[in-house]
C-alpha cells in the first residue's frame, strides 16, 4: 500500500473503558501491507495484563449496576 487510507491513524490502540490506551507493557507490532510486505502502521500488542485491565473495568461497571436491597 503505497498510500494508506488517510483515515488511518499512525498507531492503533486498545479501547478500554471508553479510552484509547497503549498496551500496559508498551509492546507494539507492525501491520504489513500484504502486497509489498511493508509496515504502514503500528498496533498495540495485547497481553494478559491488557485483558486483565479490560476485564477489571468491565467488572467495575457490572458490579456498579447491581442494586442490593
């Protein structure tokens, strides 16, 4: 892809709890254009720590919705 679409950011992040964030450990990987095998964007690389962060935020929201009489 000589000219990637203008709507693409330079870096793709995780979307956790309504916020775009990098990986907890800062790890990334290159996204390659399949016909040239050249990197044209980087992406945050998810790990168990990122999953734990996302699930932890989800649990907070779910537990916050519980009403106990």
